[in-house]
C-alpha cells in the first residue's frame, strides 16, 4: 500500500484509525495512571511532581507533539470514513435489522467522537492552556519550581458557580469515552490484524474491561475534587 492509498482508500483510512487509536489508548493509560496520583493524599505533591516530569522532559514533550498530531489525524480520518459510509448507505437496505446486527455505540462512533472532541476542547482550555501558555501558580519544593496543577484542578472543579456543571460535563465526557472505547478498543486491534477467532472473546472482554475501568477512574477525578475527597 502506498502512502497516498493509506490516506485515501477505505482500507488505508481504517488502518490509520487503528494505529492512531492504539496510540491514543496508550496515552490514556499514561494519563489515567499519572492523574491517579491525586489520590495519594499528599495535597497533590506526587501528582504535581509527575506532571512536572512530563512537562519538563524532552521525550514526553516530543511525544506530546505526536499526541496532538495523532488526535487530529484520528478525527480527520474518522469524519472522512463516516462520510464515505453514509454515502454508501444512502441506498437503504431492503430489511432493517436495527440493533440485532450491531450495537448502537458501534454505529454511533462519529457522534461519540464528536462529543469527545467537544469535551477535549473544554478540557485543553481548562488545563493544558494554563499549563503551557497562559501560566499557573507555582511553588518551590527542594529547590525545584513546580506548577500547581493540582490546585488548578481544585479551583476548576470546586468553583462556587461553575463547579457542578463542569463536573457533570466531565462525567458526560467520560461516559462518551466509555462507549467510544467499548467498540474502538477491539476494532483497532482487529483492523491491524492482532486477533483471530480463538482470541476474539479475550480481546472483546479486555476492551470492555479497559473502557469501564479507565472511564470510571477518569470520572471519579472531578467527582473526588467536587466532594472534597482529595
Ligand atoms: C476526567 C478526568 C481528567 C482529568 C482530571 C484530566 C486532567 C488533565 C490535566 C491536569 C492535564 C494537563 C497536564 C499538563 O499540562 O501537564 C490534562 C491534559 C490532557 N488531557 Fe486530561 N484529564 C482527564 C481526562 C481526560 C480524557 C478522558 C482525555 C481524552 C479523551 C484527556 C485528554 C487530555 C489531553 C489530550 C491533554 C493534553 C496533553 C498533555 O499535555 O498531556 N484527558 N488532563
């Protein structure tokens, strides 16, 4: 397959979706693991140190550029595939099998992805922009200056006026993530060929488990701040 076919043919587009999807899954594992440090009950010190490592080190910074490129590629190819499928589906089937052929969320990947995109725009504005562009409160610990990202999360999620609506939007974003991953996880591995009939059940169970655990852990973060558990 040529580079051009990779971005223009349906098989090529599916492959790009699969590879970028797996890259984004790896990012989510790192992100949820790092963020779980908020529960260390040390007023955010471990979390701020981990976030500092990610922000100050050259390798994660290069990966961050790859991450944004991966997200954009995943979105562009996703919409392009959806358009292509809609055109192909414009001739209706004689019999509509409704939900018996596939699950609603596997037929709604573009919608779930759009909800995630809206969530991401809000999320990047809340944390990434202050962290990298507009500036955050800082503190010194053992001679090192750290961004107080933990406090920024507290400010965002416990705001008197906007805290509750923001927490609700974050939880809604995590629910969209759960359903997007419930189909996307196994689909990505199947597309790149990492499956066969024998491992099908294992891969789908792993996909469902991953979607639930990761999305639930993310959803508990804004809730924990809002309820002052951290
Ligand atoms: C719901 C709980 C979540 C919390 C509390 C949270 C928190 C954060 C924080 C504090 C940052 C800034 C990191 C830094 O600048 O060093 C960040 C960045 C980011 N988050 Fe989240 N996040 C959550 C969920 C998600 C989800 C579900 C996604 C993806 C679907 C996501 C995608 C991103 C991206 C793409 C970045 C920017 C890349 C980076 O600098 O690491 N986050 N998040």
